[in-house]
């Protein structure tokens, strides 16, 4: 994160946040943006420059009441402590790995989401669908960025597979090490624009950040040759200044991305299945062998594939389970165990 003095507009300030300041009427505080979140400190920046703040705000509160990278917060002009988190235009979050149902915040107030995937064995349609669901659910424009095109003889095959995920989906195939190639992403990186990068470890996010910034200050690691998977490089969430005036928000690689409370995103990404289901004769159709099933008819006509239907079913079930209350989850677990015993 560049610790130089910036105007609020350069940092991504919008009328959406100005309106909140007017409503709060807090003359003793000033707005700053969270630029990085470390274990022991939060780095913020505003018209007075950058500042390190102890992460005491939000102690004992729910995860979403804590500041995350990209947030706009108010700090007390005298004590330089956070007093308020402004309402977010959007928020990326996920259920943290493990069984305790904790929520992990990823980024706030993002304009564009670069979903980064590499043109090798680690390329995964199901993983791309998960990231697309996150983007559509919070209303952020997604762009698929395919990296490591220099490692394949058929980069267009990867691009075609990505474009098939949704009509009109923007896909850019680049060599993350080549500034001229990476420059194709500049139209989303103008002054005050915030772009977040997501993708599994080893897809080349850190290399891409370095190229877009014109530096090599972020460590990179090679993938494992055995399976083309990567090692974690980024360990903190941080915003990086770009030449075109925008901000690039890098995040740690996430190989486990469980979906929770993203029903609208699921419906948007799988709109073809939702539309086909509306043609079913019965409202409770399970889309198996029921008469008059619009989904099975779409498969028979080549509009849908059985594999896509299977992925949709699995994601719907996962989202419902993760979004359920603890009591509902226990009931679902009992039903699943009983079904397994009957087999």
C-alpha cells in the first residue's frame, strides 16, 4: 500500500459515503479508507496521509461489525481511533474454513472483481462458478482473468470454457509477467476505482499485481510441478496503488470457498436453469424424471448439460446447508445419516 497523501476522490470516495457523513453530522471525526489489515494493526489512508491504528474497534461484536480492507471508516481527530464504519456499498465475505460457522470478511466497496485462473491443470469451472456467484450476489462486476497463457498452446480453449459460464461474461487472457499484455485490464483501473483479485493460490495473482504496479515488491512463488497447484504467497489483505489511479486489492488465495446466504447470486449465475425450471409442469419438480420437466427438456434439446445441472444441485444444497441455523443443520445431518444407512 502506497503511504502517500491522497484526496478522498483518489481513494474511491463516492456520494454514497458523503450522504452518510451528512446524516451522522460528526464534526469531530474524519473519513479514511482501510488500506490493509494485519494481525496487529490496521492501515488507513486519507487526506492527511496514512496512519496505523490498533484494531480495537469492534471487539466483542459480530464479524461484519469489524473493519475490513476497502472499508471507509471515521477516525476521531484527537485520538485517531475508529469511531464508526460507514455503510458499505458491497461486502465480500465467506464462511471461514472449519466447522464453527465463523464469517470471514474479504473486501468491501469493490467496483470490479478480477477472478483469476491459470491456464493449466488448476483451471476449474466449479471454482469459477463459486466466485461468479459471490460477485453477482453483491452486485459487483466480474471479469475472468486467465493467466499463464504462455504455458499452454491452446489459451483460447480455456477462454471459451470461461465464456460459456454466462452470456456476456468478460474474459481476458493475459501473460501476467508482460506489462503490455496486462495493460488490457487498465480500463477497470481508473482513478478511484477499486478492483479486487480472487483466485486460488498459485494462479499468478501476486505476479499480476507486481506487473500492474510496475514493481516486484510482492513475493511470488512457483507452482508445484506435480499438480500445477500453488503455494500461498499473499498473507494479508492490502490495497495497491496502480499507475492509472485505481486500487488493486489483493487477497490471500482461497482453495476452500463455501457458499452462504448467496441465493440471489446462485440464481443469477444459473439463470438458464432457473428459467428452464419455470417451464416445469409441477411447482415441486425435482428435475429428474417427472413428466413435463422443463429442465430435462432443456437438456434433451442441448440447451443445458447434465454436468451443469449436477453442479447447480450441489451448490444449492451447500448454500442451503451453510445458511441454515445450527438446529436446522443438525436436522439436515440426521436426515443425511438416515439416508446413508438406507443405502
